[in-house]
C-alpha cells in the first residue's frame, strides 16, 4: 500500500464531551437568547477551561445556534455622536417600555442605566409612571450613587415636562434629548431594552405587578453581576467597574 505503518495502525482517541454538552444545555434552557459567545464566556467565568474550538464544536452538534435575523436596510442617517463616558455618573440613559399582564391590563417600566458600564440603576414598574414618579426614581438613585452630569432620553412627555426640567436645573444636570424618530442616538438604552424584553417581558406570562417586580429584581442583579457584555470586553458591569476604578470627582452633589 506504500503507506506508513503508524498511519495504518492509528486509532483516533475520542474525548468525552458529555460534561460540555450538559453545561451548554443547562445554559440554553435558562438563557434561550444567549449565543455561543456569551455561553462560552459564562463557562469561563465559572472556571471551566475548555478550548474555544472544542466548545463550539459541541455547541453546533447540539444545534443550539441562534437564528440570525437579516438586517433591514435603513436610510442614510447622521445621528448625534454617542460618546463613551470615561467614568461612572457622567451620563445616564433612560427610557420607557410597556407590556401587559395575563388579565390584559397594561403596565409600563421606567429603565435607567449608566452609559459607562451599562449597569442597570433602576427598573421602575407600575401601571402609570408620570413625570413626578420619574423624578422620585432618579432622586432615589442619586441618594446612594450621586447625580449624573447628563441624562439622555427621547422626547416623551414625561422627559420634556417642567417638573423634570426644574429638578435637572437644581442639580446641574444636562438633559440631552435625541432627535425625534432617531432611537439610534440613544443606542445604549435601546440595546438594553431589547435584552430586557427578550429575557423577561417576552419570556414570562405575568399574573400581577408584584410578580413582574420580583422576577425583574432577580434579573437585574444577574444582569449586573453575571451576564458578560461584549461591549465591555466580556466583563459584567460590576467587573468592568472593579477593573477600571475611576476618580471620585465623577460624582457630584
């Protein structure tokens, strides 16, 4: 046959990938919208040191790949540049979301994140969230974190109200409104809203507001402390803050 004897006698040594498959399966059940990258980084954070290619091979063999929706063609736009803050409390992004209970009654959520490390500062949930409630939530956050220098939002009636304007002026906070019809200028909170809807609002059927708040509270802690963020170098918001400790002058009163 004119081949080497070692080639003729070679037998492949198959590795047992059952533990990898089980860990990926458990992650997929708990987080059905996580792709390979987030699953792999989560396994690394848990202490597993499996090779990237090996984990991907098992991931594909388990058919856990997410279906990628084709991108829609958008008209050419020139949004206001979205600056990356250099410290915490330089810029917060805020927005509203809405959903409904099993009974059909609608509710709203008021979401606040810090643009610096994408940390969720608050998700207020109720049937009605007027401007006065928005101010109270922001004041509650400031009581333990300090006031932000900038507040980025759309042009919703709660954000352009006189009550919020007076509060912002009192604490020297710049209200940074995006252009109407251009949510990309508020990309940090819009990306967060998508994650919150996929993981919580679209994933559960709620029977009461208390249930929404309880599930959301647990998820927020997981989002800040466990979920890896690609934009943060696959660190969690808490880990990113610990690695990049900033000077205290970023907080002002």
